[in-house]
C-alpha cells in the first residue's frame, strides 16, 4: 500500500499529521496540515 492510499483512507483535509523524514540518519519530524485534493 502506498502513502497516498493510506492518507485517502484514514485522513481528512484540515487534519494535522506528523511526517518523519530521515536525513543523514537523523529523523526530522515535520508538522503538516492536509489540504484538499485538486479536481481532476
């Protein structure tokens, strides 16, 4: 299952989530507010 399918199934626009990115073997947590998917 890919990340966007998980978001489509379990998340809503306006919801805030934490995304963890690993850079140089160090985790960086980013707080993200989800927006609406564009039409099309």
